[in-house]
């Protein structure tokens, strides 16, 4: 998704102990390395991530 001009990738998991594959980690690292935001999200951390996304959405848009 795009939030305030920033690319945000959420890797969705069904629970906190669900495995993140090597390919998923690779892609998340590539996104972060390119200036995007990459997050592994599961029900146990959703409230924190949701709060951070709201804060990000309220920031000045990134235009570069």
C-alpha cells in the first residue's frame, strides 16, 4: 500500500509464531533497502502496527 507517499508492505501471518519464508524476508529487506517500510503483521501485533500506520498517514506526504 502507499501511505503518505511511502510504500508500505505488510507480510500478513495468521499468528505470531507463523514462519516467514526466506523469500519473504528477502523481499521485505529489498523493500526496506529501497526506502519503503516492511512489516510482518499478525493478530498479536496488529494494534501497534495500526497505530503506527495512522501516525504515518498524518505526516507530511513524501514526494521523492
